[in-house]
């Protein structure tokens, strides 16, 4: 069972993001809700800054209706779900796994905060 808590130090470090910590067993993973992180920010520039510092990142999962199967099978395309598409264009994946060390979490937050300023 996962326990969710809002760590003040992480929220304070990235003040324009929504952050929660998810505790699974003895591990702790930081989750930054990415659609809140990237509002008004150049996602590509933030991702480049993270990569330069050795922080893994990628564009987050694209909209389901834009997956190749859904396009081919059902004829779905851009413009069907504009809110979802716009949100997906601002999201990115950050390191998130139960065995991430606290100092690595802090480094991700520090580098992300610097990239957002």
C-alpha cells in the first residue's frame, strides 16, 4: 500500500510545481505532477538542462488517442482532445522509482528548480 505525503522541503524547492512523495515499503519516490511544472516554461530547455546535469528525463506518455494503434484502428487524430493534447505537450518524466536515494531525490529537485528559474 502506498502512503502519500506532501514534503514541505520539496514543495518549497520547486515552488511552481505540485510535489508529493510516495512511500512504498521502505522506499520513497518523489513525484512532481508535470502538467503543473511546465506551465509557461520551455519544456525542451528544461529537459536539456536536466540532461546536462545527468538527470534522466523524457517526454511523458503521449495521449492514448494519438497512439499508432488508436489512429490506425479508429481514425483518431490531433484536435480530438485538445485539453489532453495541450497538457501532454507540457509534461515530462522525471526519475521515479522506489529505490531512489534521498540525496538523489534532492539533486533532482535542485537541478529542476535551477532549470525552472
